C-alpha cells in the first residue's frame, strides 16, 4: 500500500479505489506502451494481491466482473 499504510488502516473505499485506479491505468494505452489485455491484467492484479499490495477480496470482485471493469476503464479514456 502507498506510504506503507497497512490494509487494516485503509478504508474499504480507499482499497477499492486503489484497485480501480491500477486497473484503469494498466488497460489504457499510453504513449510508451499498449494497454494490457484481460488475461495480462488478471495475472498482474493477482500477483499484486498475492504480495499483499492490493486487497485480495477487492481484486476477486474485480476479476469476477473483469469484462465490465475493463470496458468501463477503456471507455473512461476515450471520453477524456
């Protein structure tokens, strides 16, 4: 977690936003790299949650809804 704050000291909302922010950043194309596809994103998020860097329960919910989450993240990029 950022600034070495432990999971139990972050609100659920903050943990959800962290996962959502990372998801959006990783699936969007950037000038220096192409966005990840769904299998790459899933592996990336599971790796971070396995290392304790993301809330595993929040990651599990995102993965259960991964197609909709990726579509929303990519759509947000197109609107900006």
